[in-house]
C-alpha cells in the first residue's frame, strides 16, 4: 500500500480527525478551544495519589469522592490538563497532519522552533547542512553549537562527490527543493547512505504532500514551516515534525512539553481550516500553484526577457518594487503571489536573484504583471545610462 489508510488525500484532509473530536456540540467544523487549563476529573488526582501510595486507605477515601465528579463521563486518560501538554484543537490538527504525511505529527510555534526541536531530539555529533538552504536553519545550528562546542557542522555539498556512508551519530539535513535555486536531492539514495544509523531529515516546506512524501522515500523525519504552503493564507506562524512511528512522536511531544515551543490554539485552528476547507484545500492549492509556477518558469526560461547589459542587482531590486499583483514580501506558499529580493537577508545569494512564490491568481494576469514590471525597469535603467552617456 502506498500512502497509509483507506481514504484519498482530500478525504483525509477533511475527516482524519473525526474520531478524536471530543465534540459535545456535534459541530461539523472544528471548534476553537482557547482555554489554557482544564478542570480535573476528581478521579484524576485520586488515581495519581493511589499510584504514588500517598493515601493510607485509598478504598475508604474513594467512597467520599463517588458522586462528586460531574465530569465522570470524561475518560481521564484522555482528558486535557494544561494546554502546553495538549489541547483539543492542536490534537486534531496533529491527527490530520500526520495522516497527510503518513506518520505522526508534532506541531511547534514556528518552523525554526521545529528545526531547533529536531536538533535537540536527535543530538547529532555531526550536523550536515546544505551550504545554501534556508538561512535560519544555519542560525539555529549556530545556537545549538554554542552549548556543544564539539559538534561539527559540515557542508552537504562536500558529500555529494563521494559515495561514502554517513556515520551513526550524523544528522543529514536536506531541503526539498532547496533555497534559493530549487535543487532537489534523491532521498532514496540518501536513505541508503544513512543505513548505519544516521538520521535523515527533510525540510519539505516547499513541497508539501501530495507533491512529495518524504517519509515514504526514506526520511526519518519531515519538517515543515507550516507558515508557508500548509497554512497557505499568510496568517499564521507554525512548524511541524512528522515521524513514522508513534513512540518517536510521543518523545518529541514530551520534549516540547518542556521546551514550551507549542503552537497556539488560534494558529492550530487556522491551520486545521487551511488543510481541510475545500476551495482552499492543500491539495487544490498546492497542485494548482505548482502548475502555475511551472507555466511561469517555462515562460521566463524561453526567450531571454532582458537585454545583455542589465545590471542584475539593480534590475532584481527594482522589479520587486514594480509589480502590482505580486506583493514584495518574504514567505511563500500562500494564495497570494509574492516576490522577495533575497540578497537583503542572505549574503550567500546573488543580488540578481528574486525568489517568487506563485499563488492562486490567474496565471495570465501574473505573466502580464511581470511583463509590465520588466519593461518599466528596463526603461528606467536605460534612461539612467542614457543620462550618464549625455553627461560624459
Ligand atoms: C520559512 C522557512 C523556515 C522557517 O520557518 P518559520 O515558520 O518562518 O520559522 C524553514 N525552512 C524553510 C525552507 C522555510 O522557507
């Protein structure tokens, strides 16, 4: 069986949390619970007291609590205590996310919080990161190294030439596709090279399911910034780690209980809606956005759009500011198209690069917007150089 369970992707996006809803109001849409704390069923503390052996006569004591418990219908093993540990909204979200990736999901307050949680959990002695890739991943790695001066941070590209296996305490980090130029890696080949116990993590922020199923291809863990495609509406910050087995997910959740990097209920609720509502469902969005992106990339690659003597940095910078439909903002994967001059954030990136995220607008409108900006910028830069020639 390929992707887990008996239902198709869209059905799972909408229904895989049906059974873990403690839904006393029969809501069809998931409710948003904002409580940070929950009333204990009386038996909750009683059971703990019995387990710890602190009551001198537990049976006698039990008689005094019968009938006190107005929550007695709540299954104590399943009830919430405090929202850093669990909340209904977040639990439902994790059920859906896990089902979409074919594993068990743990959510975090941001993508970077998820990356930090992965480093903390796997505790590698060598961390192998792409030279390029998302700049924040490198910053998290530097912070992680502060308290572990002996950890080695190595460059993934240096391992591409050789075919050697990774070591048992290595963590290999792939970004798929990779910032800013979109390189992709053969996850299966890396799986093979990790057979001695190295951990393979894929940052699949740019390629959510159903575009890529990293766990199926052999990743130990998939990471997403759910701020991007999974959220898709540019209105929430969040991160996710998905692993194949439940026990590992439980350990990640236990770490998170005390690292405190939990996703807020409002964000969890928004993300749940982003994954399941129909028109804006992840499957519809991701498929359509990737088709439009292919159309635009093919169009841009065909005849050269720019003259030979453009100054790429100035050109790229100006184009970002001359578009009407594309907003000049960072982030990606939302329903609105965005364009970002990445040189501002990352010194490794050439000044001539604009990162573009294609949204759900009509693709011909997007092309027209780009065409107009290219020609305005070309005119502006050419009139500058004419002025200069006049002066000379
Ligand atoms: C945005 C991004 C992150 C960081 O996620 P935040 O939610 O902003 O913390 C990590 N990896 C990639 C590829 C990203 O695009």
